[in-house]
């Protein structure tokens, strides 16, 4: 019996690599805008997370796209999909 399992697309984020010192791991910072609850002004918020980089190809300053994955360690649950823009 064949089942049609529809999986929804995984969450993706684009961010900047801020650390690549760990083995097969990069630290990525992604920013988003939020409205302040009292002053109603737009403020910039930052989210920092670790992502798995199998080939150690990303360097500090690169803009990368990461995708949500299963937990790979205590802190890592994102995987590197592609490097959008490399730094020179």
C-alpha cells in the first residue's frame, strides 16, 4: 500500500558567518526587524545560531543560506545549504 506523504518545506534563513573556528561548524547571525511594544519604532533584532558545514567551505564574512535540520549536537540544528556571497 502506497502512501502519499507530503512534507512541508524546511525553514530557511539567510545570515552572515561570524565564526568558523570550530570543526565542521559555523556560527551564523541573522537579523530581522521588530516593532517596539511601547515606542512603536522599528528596531533591529539579531539571532545567533550554529550550523553544520560538512566541507568547512564557509569563511567569516560570507553570506550563507541555512536550513533547519534534526539536532546534530547540543547546540546545532541547522545545516548549510549554500554560500550566497563569498568575501574576498
